[in-house]
């Protein structure tokens, strides 16, 4: 920044000196017309040289940068005084061949202030324009090898999208391909079996689930879905067999226990129903459905006192279903009568 300011000061100083010299020379100049044509040409050349010298004092710039000068900055702008000659012909009687050149009033031409930021910005723009352009980086595509699980997941998601679009056959093919790559992708198998059942392809649905039960016996969703399909197909006993007594396993899901208890109750297999509901009641003591199921299974076995107690316990729960509450109230009345009759007869 100091170098640029120094340059501007030097230019201003030189222009002021040249201006003073030119103003002094052009203050008053009288040129007599020479007698010969050669002399006249010489005089004219001298006159043109002096006029040209005045223009030489103007700032030389082929392409001046536009600079906005505010009104506040004008008083401090350095000026160059240029004397422009005025040609006045004398009276023809006195000086027939003389030409008098007088100095005209000086004209003040403001010298534009070159801002440092403009100069620096111009240099930066020029440098950027002249800088060699880098060649664009080439695009390279590298194949990514997916794992078997990733491929199976892609096929599974593809099947879901096809199912949403109503393309059931295409969705089934996508899920089959997913299972071929990853047989333990259980979501794909469940979706495939459900789509078969929805399309009334019962045999295909049961075969798909059966293969899952044999390959992955600990995955209980396959047996639950199989039992549900069989129960709806009016085959409750086989459905209960497929559930394989879930009350006897500590890791049985609540869904398998509830379904087994419900099917056993529908078949009047009260002890088996009691065992399933008993496990559920132990896991969730305040669940109303497990408690009423246990009470009904005890009631079915003729265990009047235990059944009455469970019904009463059930009625103490909040937000009960009205129909179940009415049924529990009715059964309590009947069971108490039965108990009273037995006590009167001397039976425990």
C-alpha cells in the first residue's frame, strides 16, 4: 500500500512542476508571421508543438479505471492547470501579418484518485485470468461388491415396493430371490407366506412356513403364522400341535402363549388353556385378558373357588370391557351359589 501511495505522490509532484513551467511559457506569446513560406511553416509547427505540450500534461491512460469521487473528496483532489491558447487576430491596419496568442483562463482538471482496493482487485482479476486452468478431474466409477445380506435386503425392500404397487407376483419373486441369497432373512419369508395366503395360495403359504420351522425352529413367528392359517382353515387341533405347547418353554413368546390358550379354550382343553394363561398372568399380573382367560379355564375345570377369586380379581382392574365385566359378575353369582350348595352338602 505504501508503494502505491509513493507512486501517486511522485506523479502528482511531476505534474505540478510541468504545469507551472507550461503556464509560465504560455502566459503571453506573440508570434510574428515570417516573410517566407518556410518561415510560416516553422511558426505554425512551433505553435502546434506548444499546444501539444499542453495536452501532454494531461494524465496518459489508454483505459482509465472508473472511480467514483464523492462530493466530500473533491476539495482534496490534486489538479493540473492546462493553459489553452486563444488565437486573436490584430487590427489589419497596424499588424497585417501578425498573430497574437494569449493565454486563456486556466482549466482545472481533477486527477482521479486511484483506490488501493481497486488496484489490488484489478491485479487479482488479471492474475486469475492469466492463471492456467486446471483440467477437470476425471470421473471414475468403481464397482462395490455387496454382501449376501445386503443383496437380500435390497431384494426384500424391492418386494415391499412392488407389493405397494399391487404387483404381487413380482413381489413374491423378489422375496424368493432374497431367501435364495439369505435363507435366514425371516422378514422376507413372513412377507412371502402372507402374500401367498392373501392370494388364497394356502398350500404355498404353509409350505413356505414349514420350511422356515424346519430350518429355524427357535423362530416362533413361523409356527404362530402356521397355527393362525390352520385355525382359520377350520383345523384347530393341527394348529395347536404346530404351536408345540409353548407353556412348556421358558422362551415362548406372548403371542404363541395367547394363541395356544385361545385355541385350547375353543376346544375345551381346559388344563392346556389354564397352563398357557397361567404363564401369561405371571408375566403380566394386571393384564385383563390373561386374567379373564385364566378364570374361564379354571371355571371350565370346575375349580369354583379359584375361578371365583380370579373373576373377582379381574373386576378390580380399571377400564374393563363391559361385556367381560357382565360375564364375570354373572359367573361370580353362579359360582357362589354352587360353592354354598356344596358347603351345605358337606363337600369341599
